């Protein structure tokens, strides 16, 4: 297989596929961060997480059309507004879902799986009714167009670099929020011992609602980033939900470092193998490798030590 390529070609191929893997890694991280907050800290299996991502993508699509039609002079800045609106929209829907549905199902993870799976079907049909069954795409600002030449054979797209910078920024923000803020201490205290946290005066109900909302809001931002690399349809979120759960479980539920390491490993392996194999075979081999590792280390790459 490799004999058909020169050394310089192989270097260029692996570099380009490695960068494509970094873009996929960025989307995985943005999706998995929100799910790690919800699943890792709350124990809620949110099968509708992909639909919260697609809500963010549709919000970005609407912002793109709004700025293009009514504010073309500042169209280049629409994406930053879209990310903020996507976070608020997905977070607000998350708060509503937690209040109406999730708060009744704590300590019943299988019930949350079934309930959120039903919610995902409802949201998919809602998107299909409102936006139509056909996929839509956003207009990328001029400053995101094109690519940066690294060598004569290697070029990296500017929008891919932007998605990676966004993923790094969100990761740092989640780390500060979860491990360097008073609110993060409350979330971890509830995860450790809900009864004791309630006894010392922590408003567990409100903290749960905000935790779920923030996790959904991060998924909304992931949806905005998703529009830079793919088109948006009512069922697009289902293409990533399995990979996202795989990233969270493989990294270790509740571990931010594990989520990032897992997303990097899976995305790079999948991206490089996709060049030499079919996309489906690359995904199957990646899945089998992850399952094999989880059989040897079921707690994931990084496990949190909780006091009993």
C-alpha cells in the first residue's frame, strides 16, 4: 500500500490527515464536554445531546441569513453573535427539559436514556417541520475562507484553525468553571454526596438545572462549530451522538483530561485510517480498539477517585 507513495507524499498525507483529525477532534471535544458535564457529573444519559447541537447549528444558520439580509456591513462578525445565541438557546431549552423531564428521573439512568431518546425524536420532527427535511448550510465569512500554506504540499483551512481555537478556549473555560470556581465545587459536592450537599445549604435543584443547561449550551456552541465543516439537517446530530458517548466513556466519565485525551486518540485514529480504508471500516476498527481497551480498563483512560 505504502509502496505507491514517496516519502514526501506520505509525510504530506499523514500531516493533512492529522490536521483533519484535529478538526474532528475539536468537534468531538465540544460535543463531549457538554456530555461529560451532564453524564459525568449528573449521571444523566442524554440521548438528545445531538439535537441540542443541531439546535445550535440551526441558530447559526438563522444568524447567517439575518446578518446577510439586514446587516451585510458587519456580516464578518455574525459567527461570534451566533455562538452566543446558540449557547443561550440550547441552554434555555436545556433548563426547560431539566425542569419538565429530567428532574423526575434522577438516580434512574435507564429511564433518562429512554426519555431523552424520545425527546430526540420529538426535536428531530420539530426541526423537520420548521426547517424542512433538506440539509442547509451557512455562508462562511470571507476571513474564514481559504487556507494557510504550511509547505508546498500541505495546506490547512482557516475555518479548521478557528474551530480548533474555539475548542481549546471552551475547554479552558469548562476547566476553570468546574475546578476553579465555587459553582464547580458545588457540582462536584453534589456528585459526591447529594444528601450532604443539600444538608450544608447547597441548592441542589438549581445547581442541577444550571449544570444541565450549561452542558446543553456547550453542545449548542459545538453546533455552531459544526456548520463550519458540514451541512445541517434534522438528523445530523445522530451522526455524532455515538462517537460522543464513546469519547466520554473511553476517557472516563467526569474526567475533563480523559475526555480530551480520548477525543484526540479516537479522532486521529479514525481520520488516518479513513485515508487508507473506507470510512465505515475505519469507524469499525476504531470502535473495536476502544472496546478492547475498555475490556481491560473499564473505568476508562482516566478515572476519578471518589470517597466512599
